[in-house]
């Protein structure tokens, strides 16, 4: 074909690819809500573990305090962290004024109001009939003086209420948005990326259809051989990121929240971008064996050079893993870098066993002629 005919074929391939992407985007719009909800699952689970660890520390301190007050003889009455973990409960502490607490109880239980009123009347009668002498108890004097004093808030006089709540109903287990358009932009991003995934087989096919016209038969056979390997490596890297990297990575990051005594308040857009881009980075990096094979076939590297430079390759792999992982922590870098080191040696094995011959570089041709 002429150059113009090649451009026409390229235009058709691009048009069909864009049409496939648009259809995939429409499909992605239908499932975008489910995807956004699903990608929040790992962070909710990590937040649950984070707050349960906080509850464990608070409850252990509470039990130690009660035992110090002489509650050792009634340990069966103490609520332990193991009890709360078994029931999936967290605790929140509140302070309430005694008079307000009494008013709430009296409103809820009218019969209790009558009993308390009779008790107060008896105490007042007893106090009124007793002469105020030096023998009056010091604590009773203090109560009388306090009753005549103006009401002032004193934290030590407040009643401590400890309320239990199921962990799944905790309002802290949410990813928040900080702008009006943020939920819509996140939904749009999820629809586009999912649509790209859905339409990628068709896009690859249309691109392959354009490229295949310029290849020989034996070259086309390489595509059929290595394309499934490439897709398998990409899917394997993405699955590794989603099912094995997120949970320990989040636990690692929340561990620093605990060390710095900071409360997390995760942003919706940042988290969804992180969840969607990290598997993409893992999938692309897992193409390393095929890249090594390509460089070996076109004569840039040899199997011997791969073996001799493996230490340098490990350093380069770790740097690449640091760049491709969106999180700055060392754990995610190691989680990508360690499999890539294994894939590097797998690439050497692939260069030895893969079908096809190594293409001669200009230097090889010159050396053979001389």
C-alpha cells in the first residue's frame, strides 16, 4: 500500500478503537457506582482494624484503672477487649451533668422521679432537724456550702457514660469528599477506567489488525504466542496489587497514624485514584520478561549480559518500583520490586527457551564480515 493508504488504514483503526472505547465507557457508567463502592472495601476493613486496635488499647487501660480501684474481686463484671472484639463493638466516652442525667431518667421512668423526690425530702428533713455544730460531718458541710454556691461546670463532677457501638456503624469508617464536584469526578473516572478495561480486547484487536498487514507470517505467529503471556502477566500484576498489596499496605500506613496519634480522614478522590492506578502500575511493570526478550532479540542485550548485570538490574528494578507505586511507603515498593526481581530471572529463562532467533545487530554483522 502507498503511504496515503497506510494513513487511511490507521485512521480506520483509530476510529474503531475510539468507538469501542465509547461503548465501553457507556458500559462503565452503568457499573461505576458499584465499582466506587467496591474499591472502598479494603480501606473500610483497614479502618475497622485500626479503630479496633485503638479500642483494645483504651479498654486495657480502662480495665487496669478499675483493678487499681479494687475491682479485682469482680473481674467477671469487667468488659475486656476480647469481649468487644468478639461482638464487634467499639466504645465512645461521653460526659453528662448529674442533674441533666437525673432529668432524663425521671422523664423516661416517672416512678423513679417519685422515689428520688421522697429520698430528697427525707434527707432535707434530717438535715433541717439537726443542729449545726462542730460535730457536723465535714463532707456534709461541703455539700451545704456547694448547694448555696452558684452553679459552675466542674469536670470532676460530671458523670462518665461509656456507649458501645457496632464497628460497622461507626461514622469514622467512611471516605469523605471535600468539594461539590468530587463525587461526580470520581464516578466519571471509575466509568472511564472500567470502560477502558472492557474495551481493551477490541482496541488491541483493531490495532493488531492494522499492524498485522505489514508483518510476515512467521512474525504474526510471535504475536499469537506472546500476546496471551502479556495479558496473563498484566492480569497477574493487577490481581497481586488488589488482593495482596492493599490490605498490608493500608495496615502499614495506619500504623503510622497510630504512632503519631493522628486520626485518618481519607479523601474520596485520592483513594479511588490510588486504588485504580496501583493495579495499573503493577500490571505494566509485570511486562518485564517480554521487554527483556524484545531487547535480547533485537541485539541490545544478551543472556550473558543479563546474568552479569543482575545486581545492577535489581537496583534499577527497585527504583522503577518506587516510581510506579503511588504510595511513598517502602512496603508497596518491596511488594512490587520482589516479584519483579523474580520476573527478571524469569525473563532470562524466557530468552533461552522462547522460539525464534536473535536478530543480528550492526556490530554483529560487522564482526562476522571481518
